[in-house]
C-alpha cells in the first residue's frame, strides 16, 4: 500500500516518463537529418512534413528554408518568410515543434501583407509563381526600375504591359 506522497511521486514519475517516450517517438527528425545532401534527406523532409501536418503532407523550398533557418537559429529569416506569406505561421510552428525548436510567429506587417497581395496580383495576371515573386520584389524595392515601371503599368490595367510582364523579361529577374 502506497502512502499519499508516494502515490504523487509515482504519478509524477509516470507522467515524466511518458512525456520522454512521446518526445523520443516524435523526435524522429533532427536538424542533422535535414542538411541538404544528407542521406535520406528526401524521406526525412517528407516525414517532417507529415509530423508537422503541412498541407497534404507536402513540403516546398520555403519549408526547406524554414528548416535551415530554425536549425541555424536564424529566427529573423523565418519571421520574414512568414511575414511575406511564403509560409503560414502554423506551418513554421509545426516544423519547429517537430525539430524541438519553439517558434512563435509575429503578427504580419503591412509591408508583408502588401508583398503577398502583389505576388497574388501578378500571379492572377498570368505570371508564374517565381516570376510573380521577382516582379513584386522590383515593384516594392526598385519601383523606378524598368520592371517596377512595367509592373505599375500592368497594375494600372495596361494590357500590353501585362502581356510583357507575364512573358517575364530578363530585366525582371531579381538578383537575390
């Protein structure tokens, strides 16, 4: 027969042990597994996507960037990806949870919301995803550039400018 104090200690020990077991089962994916070029990289990223509950258990290059940034401790770049709408806050938090790294997204800034809106507008005009990203970069950061001016004309409803923009001229390729 256990005394009250022993029962509490046993209950506490059981809870701690089950927490450790749950975390070990969940820690099947580590930062060391997710260095690009590591053995089983694709499989580990797919497992991470499943455990993080990414949409359709699918991962993309932005999720890879979140993994890299979280693993290197670069929260500012994770914040930027979330702010610009490239990764949903819950996706970044889920990736962090699987890796054992706490991440809490900051509220999106007006600039981040504007960037996302412009990317969507350029995509709706017919620009490819990465093309829309490049065009938005020019429109926001270099509005006086040839691409920034063309984007402004297209947003103003000029059909010829829209066609040229969607054809993605060389001068719209953003240099990251």
